[in-house]
C-alpha cells in the first residue's frame, strides 16, 4: 500500500500541472476541468500520458467528455492505455447500446433489478 500511495502522489502531482481544478476520486483516478485551456483536450491527454509514464513507469487511460459521468465511461473504453473522446453527438450511438452495467455506479444488484424490468442497455 505504501508504494501505491507513493505512486498516487506522483500521479496527482502530474495532473496538477495541467489544471488547477482537479477532483480527486481515488488512489488512481481524478477528474480535471480543462474547459479554460487554449489547447485541445486530446493534446493535453497525450502530454498527461507521457508525463505519467516518465514519472512513474505506468500507463493510464483517459476519458474526455463534457461531464464526469461520460468521462469516466470513456476512460473505461480503451484500457489499459487509451484515450477516448465522447462528444454529445456520440451518446446515442456509443453510450445507449452499452449494457446497463457499464453505467458508473450500477453494480450487480442494480443490474439484476434493471434486467427484471427488461432494461438491458443504457439507452
């Protein structure tokens, strides 16, 4: 656990170089607000990945979207080292067909209950 904590601190310090607005979500997760940046989110994501790899030797997955829910879902789509962008236009074609379990916060019990209601996909 000590090593995880050490690497987490390095990881978070890298992220703080890219945004003053960071929401820490866990030992290896955070949300950054890049809306005020003049650079594209994709360029920043590439730099973050490079800096984290150099600082820790680890890869990371990054999700880019207009809100935290979609960004979290996007970050799960191309693990272990991808960058996924979801625009508002992508929601119907890329998010709605996904199983309900892919929705952040839906665990086994909620998934089972939704299936009992014949709800199998997010859409």
